[in-house]
């Protein structure tokens, strides 16, 4: 009798664990954004409707569908963001739209490189740099947006001025 009660409780426990695991897996599958900290920066990976960082809201091509994005933000005002989109519109139409929109939004165009199936647009505004890559991908057009914030680090700009000899890097004549 005790064994039957224990066996019945064990089966209920197994059902409870199985149901809880199922709910957990379904919940993870529905999650559209994951964030983690590494190296002093917060990294965020997103997909679907959560994939549009606020910095890119005005740069979404009218016929495009967001695929995903990756963002990294640091304590020293460092940031970089990357996002991909897909459109059924043609490469020339998408390229023209981005060049017009970037000018209208006061971005300074640094360069436009046009190749047969690829266009790269480099722009800057204030301390931000943006690259828009537009590629013909079979019947669709893939759009990649890459944004970075310039960070003033005098140490990186002139590493020779910060040189200190040590055992690993002895002075040379």
C-alpha cells in the first residue's frame, strides 16, 4: 500500500516536472530578446518585432521586414548596433530610398560604393557612424545597418606615447 502511494506520488511529480519543462521551453521559444553582460558591455540579441533598436526606427525601409539585431553598449558611452532586414523591392529602389532618407535626416554622406549586386553607403552625424549595406539576394534584397558611436580614447590614438618598457616589451635602440 505504501509502495502504491509512493509510486502514485512519483508519477504526479514526473508529470509536474514534465509540464513545467514544457512551459519553460515554450516560454524560451517565444522570447524575442536576450541580453547578457560581458567585458564591461551589455549585449542584446533580438529577433522579430523586438529586433528594431530605437536608433534604427527611422531607417527601416518601407517594404522591409526585420530579421534580427545585435547591440552592445558599454559603461563609457560606447555603443554599436547591427541589424538586418529583407525586402522584396529591388536593390536600386532600396539604395535610392536610403540615400534620400539619410540626407533628409541630416546624415553626412562620406561615400557610396556601387557594385553589380551590392551598394555600401557610409555616413556620419555628430559622433555616430553608420554603414548601410544593400545586397541583391536572389528574389529579395538584404539590408544591413551598422551603427557605431565614436569614443574618444587618447590611449588608442597614440599607442607609442603610452609605451612603457617591461620584460615582455624591452626597449630597443
